[in-house]
C-alpha cells in the first residue's frame, strides 16, 4: 500500500491483507535456538541463559535435517535462517554449521551480544556466508553493562559493531536497543554513538514482563514513559544518522504506523517458525515455551508447518476479557504472541489501553526524556502465574 494512503484506508485494508497472509502462511524466516549457553547474564533474559546451561545444545545434525526437509518443499533462497541462543558463538563448531547452511542454499544471519567478536571472527563470518547480523546495544556503558550483567559488555558490543559496519559483504546490520527507565534519557546519545560506529538501523524494543523481567519494575516503562518513547521514535524517524524504528513488540494503536515502517503484524506461525534448543517446534523464541507445535524428534517440521500452527493463524480464540469489546481488535488480533500468558488466558500487557494510547495523537516529543517522568506509575508487570521462558 502506498505510504501516503489515508490512515482510514490503511486501517481498513491492512487486516484484509494480513488475513490473506495467514491463509497462505508462506515460510520466510526460520529460527534455530542452537544453545542456551551465554557469556552474559542479562537481567531481562527469559531463557535463564548462563555459561553452563542445563539444556543441551541443539545438535547440528538436527538443524541440517530440518533444513533438508524444508529444502525439498521450499526454495531455500527465500527463507532466512536465524541462528540464536544464548550466544550463538558459544556453540561448538559453529562456523562449520554455518557453512553447511550456506551450502544448502539458505541465507542466514545471527543475533549476538558482540562479546566474542574480533577481526578473525568477522573473517570467519564472511567465509561462512553470513548475510545479516543483529547486535544488542542498550545505551551508555554503565547502563548497558548493568542490563547485560557483565562489565565491559558495552565496549565489546561497540567493537563488534565497528568491525561489522566496515564489512562490505554484509547485507544487513542492525542494533536492538532494549529500552527501560535507566536508558530512556540516553536514547539520543545512544543513537549518536551508533551513527559514529556506522550502524544503519536501530530497532527500539521495550522489555516485556516475561522471564527474568517478570515482576522487575526497574525494567518496565510507566505509561507516561512509554508514550514519551513513542513520541521520540516518531520525531527521529527520517532524520539523518542511524534510522530508528519500533520493534514488533506489540500493537500501539494511534501511533502504530508512525513509529514503524509497516503496520504491526505478529508473523509468528504465519511467516516465522522456530526450533528451540530442546527440539520443540515453535515460532519466535520469545513465546512462552508451553505454546509449541510438537518436537522435531518425532515430527516432520514441514508437515507441522503446513497443517499445524492453527492457533497462530486464527486468533479468534484470543478475543477474551478486555479484548472482547475492543474496537482495535481487527488491527491488533490479540497483540504479540510472546505476550500471551497461557496460564491466565490473556495478554500480559496491552500498550493500546494500559499505556493510554487509545487512538489519540501521541504526546509531543520532549527534547530529552527524564529517567522517571513525574507522576508515572509502572506499567503492569507479569500477571500472576506467569512462567514465560524466553526474552533476548
């Protein structure tokens, strides 16, 4: 749809287009959580990733077997493989696995915290055919290191970004910045640093109340802070330097199409699938691990993709509680799947209502954002009983 199309027209046609995508469900993105081991201890991690994770790594033979099945039924050139963790570089023989994925014809990328990168790592990535990479960067050193749980992690991430930004063979490089009250006031400085490092794109994400972040109010923005964040993104988009966009963290009502390149659409189970470290067949790694479609140990992934994922493609079962009478249902469809709590049968957060967006213009962008805006209360933390297990 043309970017200049009237908002009322977009709001009517986007749900129709998304309905067609759900029916066709073309596989475009396939995650493999190859390890839950990590060299950082991030406060917001939902998988409780540590140096010595109890969960064994996903065997390389299983990864390649699944990709072989996919290759028989789909054009591998049209499906991006994402290797994630934990920290993927802790996976034994990582580069041999990566080269094998390239040899099968799949473009692949990875999500990394940047700690282990040096010039040799960059060269190995080139030789293994890496196309894309996302690096975590959460603001100034003291704030980044606080969130990531290890001194020096900010400097390591910057070193990795500086080297990767100079790699002409890389097709896409971006940063994910997890915004919380401690780094909210530093977003402009963070963006300037990323611009100086040569990073083309900054994806801003809020921290969801799942995993280690459940109940940690130091990590959750108040409604006023959230509205200020939306205004900041809107005012910085299209200006010089590193480009800013809001992640697929959820539907944000009135400002949804002004903070992103495209309207919100949770593509989990529609265009995106994932294989977890234990072999579970899921969608994106941030979704509650109780929501699975089986396991590759005894099921053919492609058959599951074609015949399963029904709860992802038809969201009517999610229209409960406050969603029942919500006039934004057609555009929201129950919010992002990673926020769904199967124990309570409701979404853990609704940005549209709980953050006061309500189809109204966003607040004017402040020149600077305070660490805690006056009068702001914390947005709802995880609802009772939440046991979500993955957030990066």
